[in-house]
């Protein structure tokens, strides 16, 4: 335990991060190690290239989008605290903390998870998933299995299903509503190693 | 209520008849020949058959010299066994029928409990009549004929992803939990006996352990029956259900090991034997699963090439599934595991490989078999109870067993879940654990094993059987009844009624990719990573080998949901059309055009919005789901649903003379699509038109039909034309020009196109024929047409009559043109035209005639 508290000092404002993200210190330490191994030049931040160097991510059909999500604020670097904050979306939702209700909403809450997913669709960040954006996702994920017309009719139909105000796009509220029954907690959580 | 009593009476009568028959047929040496003691329900059919065969072979008329030619003779022996089997199946199912007729009862008491109670009654009747229990559930029948059906169904319909996600937890519960149950129950009972709680019983430690091992397993049949009606959340269900399926391997091994130990006797058991026992566990469990996998792959491979024998295609799944069960049994591996894995492994590939109809057949037949044999199992569990021989009462033993079974189940589940929860992503909640423990139902498997005990080695076999039965009744009836209230009371998360939505599926898929990416980024190999690797392997290798090339393309989940949704819509579309009295709007291209405009008119949009959310909107005069559906069809003409809709349509629209032919054919189930017949339809139509045309020209009073149809068309055109004008004027020209262009060379032109064979099977083609055909048009269609014609006559008479040649010239060709040209090509025109105005609208795919037509 002594070693972990000493190495915790390496991480800038660890307490603050733990409070904001809900990660335990063991998690933070592990992620910090990972961060450093990704940051090959020891610059203290990651650039998109660092992510792209990951083999698995390059093969992932929506890998590009996920990388983008890390650089959402417009910068082209990400430091450790924002790195952790993004990853924190994928923690399982803690029920106890939410019940207390006094704290701010953690990134792992249902709404924040959904927001994250929504942003993966919403490339131009106008708060709406347009037909074109949906098509792009579809194209990336269904790929060659389906013809273009089929993709289009799928996109069309998906929009129609969710689109309540008939503006031919899915807003976040509509998105949230149409995924109401989905078990987001299990479907968008990763068990982070300690 | 009266009805149900009537049914019960009927059942009694049936039973009496059945018993009477069996008595009448009671033949001393036959009773002896089959199994010595009481005659069981269908003793091994082979046996029975051979013995029957024997009697008929030598007997029949040969026994007594023929004095006269018998016209009819009473040959009960000839049919005894199959007759009884069939009769019992009938009786069991009738029980179910009676039970299901009373919904207020089944909502409180689960069906399985009621079936057992019915079994009591039936057993009582037999007992009262025979003074000995003539029928009971024998291990052979249960394990060889009844159980495989239920388990195959369970495996085949297993939600694979859910199962493998929770596999760790399931295995821990199935293996460790079952061992714990067996050991704790055996040891505690033994301890209690040592303490003198049960009086004088001749049971040793090993026998207690044997008893514990047969009591340990949670029964899949009982679990399915009870949990099916409760609808708890998916994770909870799969935990209980998966455990109940997989722990069979453990039970069988434990049972066999202890059985062997009991025969060996205590002193001969040394470490080597124990180690052998443990090894045999792994061999039995994994070997069984492996056999199942092999057979699953075999089925998948087979279905790749069964295209030409579609009718018996579904049979392969059943036969091979059963063979996998028997093979595992033959190799003394776990048969249940084998058939479970067989079902799980092949499900994906056969669904992709086989024709949609065959898939449906498999699904239904599987359910029918499983449900049927489940019913029989429960009824016979009840019947078996009414037997004086097995009732050996020992209050201490029975009550203690009940108590221990319940208590140790709770302890085991809570302890194991506590450990598991430290590693689980989403921990199981307390209430879930309560339900899991409480859902530890014992059932027919335990009873079957208990009956299999050897009386010579285990003196107290009957006590054990009796205790097993009591535990089974206690868990199935009492726990089954209280399960629902408990679930309500604890507010266990229930399964959400899922309405498949595309966006949800899509997002789901995206989540999968996202999670893999996140695991990549955070540098850990979690199960998302493993799953993606497996998927990669599966897509690249397994599917390649096991799936037909044509099926491979369509296997995407999102696409699948899309397909399903469209199919559903197509069904609703047709139903709705029929409800409205006619499918007229399908045939009329104008209306389609109009529907396509829907996005531009407010009212339609509102309709659609309503429609997607609630089904109350079906009452709307215009079925907007259907309309929307039509748009979908038009856009994805290639999709099967278009074919499906058309299939339904032309089934309804034209009934040909030869339509019955397919019923006699065993291998062709297609609706008759003879080319000649189509020719005939065409010719009849054309003759008709020609007649009406000339008669009109001559000034002869036109036949009724013409008037009717013109009127109808006008009716339809009116609103459409209006909205079309409003929306786009250039559009309405389309039809007119069509008519004009066709007007010059109407008939010859048409006939020529026709011979070319284009659009023959088009349902838009049929309707206006001679009045005789009205008889063959389905009733709803016929009625409405008649109706409209009634109105038409009076109405039309006032407005205008198409008798002036100019008028006629326009009308007749127009009608021909709209009726007889292939609707696909016609629709194509509007589509492309619409493109101009609506940029967002994608170009429609090139139209293609339905694929499943008769001629190649």
C-alpha cells in the first residue's frame, strides 16, 4: 500500500480525479501506466497518432470516431486527466453513489454514457444526428455486407423510428427516449482492471 | 367453469375407456413378459413391439382353427402399446387444454403445478380402478423420449450472447454449487441419522451422498416451466436456467461415481478412485459438450446443401439433435450437455442456411415437441405419486431433506454470488440472489435418477423415491406458486417487453465496437476483446465453411432487424388492407403515388408519428403504417418482404382452378404458378375487356362489371388526383400520357407485352374479370366490390356515362394500361420523377420481379 500511495503522487491532482471519475486509486495508477506507455515520447500528453498506433483500434470500424471523442474539445492533444475522464464513461454505474445524490453526476451515469454514444454519431456536433451522419456510421459498421440502397433505407427507417418532432434528424432527447429500454449500464461498461 | 367440468368428465370417460381397453386386452403372459412387475407406460417400445410381433406372428388366426371368416375382429394386442402411448399423450394434452382455458387460475398457480395436480387425479382414478399403479414415469421413457425434446428446444432457443457473457457465473453455480448441494445434503442427513433424528434407517454415508447427488441438480424442465411465466430480467433468468442445464453434467457424474462407490463398498475406495471420479467429471462434461458441438457443426454443414429437399430439411435438426443425445449417452458422456450445445451451436447457421419457411417450421415443431413432452412429464410426475409401493414415510428423513435442500441452496447461492460479484461488471443484486436461490426447483430429472437406483444395493430406495417426489412437489408446486408473488414483492427487475428498434440495434453494435476500442486504449484484454476476436474468427472461418454463400451476406444483425421490421409491417399491411375490406389500394398505383407524397402533407405525418408509437392508430381510416410500409417496399423491392406481400396478395386476389394441386404433392409446397394458368388469366381478362369495349362501342348496354370498375377507378382517382395536383402538377400527367400512348394499339400491344412474360405474376393484374370470378375472389374483397358497384350504378348514372366514343376511347385503354402493365415498372416512373423534387429521397433500386416465382 505504501508503494501505491507514493506513486500516486506522480499523478497530478489524483484526489480530484478520483472524485470526479469514481475511479479508485488502483485504477488510476494502472491507467496512468497505460497512459505513459501510450505516450511514447514522454511528452505528457497524447496525440491522435498515439492512438492510431494501436493495432486493434486501426481495425475497429469506428476506431476513428472513438479517437475523435478523446479530442472533442478541439485540441489535438489529450492529457492524463482528460484521458481518464473520457474512460470514466465506461465504468459501470455505481448505484450507491447516485443514491446519495449530493455529488455531481459521474461520467458513468446513464445520461453521460448516452451522451457519449450520441456524440459518436454526431460528427458535426450540432446536437442532432442527421441522416447523413447515421449513414456514415452504418456504412462503417455494415460495410460491404449490404448494398447502398439497403443502407439508405435502414438509415431512413431508423430516423423515422426515433424522430418525434419530424425534423428528419435525431436530437439527444429523441435518442435518449428511443433507447429508454436499453440496458445501457451493462452494454456500455468495461470492467477496468485494477 | 362448466366447460372445464365438462372437460374433466370427458377425461374421466376417456380414461375409463383406455383402462377398459387395457383390461380387456390384459393377457396374463403379456403382462408378465413386459417387465415382470407392474406394466409401465410404453415400456421400451422395441420390446413391446417385438413381443407383440411375436404373438401375432404365431398367433392371430393360427391359434384357433378358423371356422368361419371373421369380418371384423378385435385385435387389441396388435395395437396395445402405440395405442396407449397415443392415448396418454392425448390425455395429457387435454389436461393442458383444460388448464389453459382458465386463465384466472393459471395466473396464480403455474401450469406445471396444475399439471401435477391433474396427474394426481388421473393417478387416483387408475388406482381406484386397478388397485395397483399401472402407469408411471419410467427412467427409460423419460430420459430417452421426453427429456431430449425439452432440452433441444432449450439449447436451440438459447440466447447465445447472454449465455456466454454470463458463462463464468453459470459454470461456477452449476459445478461448485451442485457439488456443494450434493455434499452438504448427504453429509447433513448422515449427521442427522448419526444423531438419531430419523430412527432406524439402513443407509450408509455413501448412500446418503448418492441421494444428495441426485437431489442436487436444479431441474431444467421445472425451471423453464416456472420462470417462463414470471418474466424476470434476462441476467437472472440465464443464471438460473443456464445453471439448470449445465449442472446436469455434474449430477450425472456425481450420481455415477457414487453409484459405483456404493457398489464397490466403502473400504475399497481409495485416493485413486476418487481421482478417477474427478477426472471422469471433466471427461463427461467436456466430452458431452464436444459431441454436441460436432453434431451441431454437422447439422450446419448439412443444411448448406438441403436446398432441394426443403420439405424434410427441418427434420435433420431433430434427427441429428437426437442422435447427438444418444451418441453422448452411448459414450457415457453427458447427454444433456451434448444436446444443449448441439442446439446452441447450430442455431445461427441453420437459421441462415435454411429457407425462411423451414426456419419457422423448426421453431414451431421444436416448441410443439418441447411443450408437449413437458406436459406429459408433469402429468406423469403426478400420476407416479399415486402408488402405495413407493410411499414409505419417515417424517424425519423427509422433512430434514426438504429443509436442507432449501437452506443449502440459499447458502450456496449467496456464497458463490458473493464471490462472483467481486468480479462481475454489474453485480447481482440481493433480490436477484433470493430469486436464484428460491428458483432452485427440483424436478423430473431427480425423480428419474431416483427410480434408477438399484433396490438390491440400496435398501431404502422407496424412501428415497418418495422423498424425491415430495421435494419435487414441494419445489414445483409450493415454490412455483409463491414465485410470482415473491418476485412482485421483492420488486425484482422484470424483463422489459422489447420492441425491436433499428436505432437500438445499431447503437448496440456501436457499443460493442466502442467497448473493444476502449479496452484497446486502456490496454487490457477483457471479454469484449475476446468477443471481437471470436467474432472475427467466426466471420472469417466458421461462417465461411458453415454458411451458404448467399446466406453469409445477410447475416448482419442490424440488417436482420430491419428485415424483421419490414416483414412485420408487410403482415400488418395486408391484414389492415383486408380489414378495410379490400386490398384495392395495393393494386392501384395512384394511391401509392399519393402515399409517397405523404411527407408533404401534415396529416399524414401526424398519422405516422402516432403509428410508430401506439397501435391504437390502426383505427385510423388510412393505415399509415401500411402506407409507410409500402414506401419501404418500393425502396427495397429486392427485399423478401416485397415478395412476401405479393405472395399473400396473389394468393388472395386470384384463385385459380388448379390451386389444389400443391396439396397433394409431398415435395412442392409452392402455390401453383403454372404458366398456362397465367396465360389463361390474361386471356380471360383480355377477352372480357375486349367484349366490354366492343359492346360499349356498339352502344350495347355495358355489362355491370365495366361500370363497376370504371367507377371504382374514378373514385380512387379523385382524391389522389387532387392531392397530386396540389403537390406536383407535372406528376398527374404521367397517367394520362400512359393512357394516350397505349390507346393507339391497346390490345395488340398488351398481348405482346404479355407474351414476353413480363409482370405476369403481378397481383395488380388480376381483378376485373367476368362476374363468375367474383365467386372466387375472397369474401371481403367480393363484398366490398359488390357494395361499391351498387353505389356506383346509381351514382354514375347521374354523373356521366362513358358511352360516347370519345369518352370511351379514353377510358378503356386507360384501364387496360393501369391494370396490365407491370406495377413495378410503373412505379418506377413516379419514383424517378419524385427524385427531382426530393433530393433526400434515394433512387429506388432497379425493379425486379419477385424471385420465388415458378419459372426459372
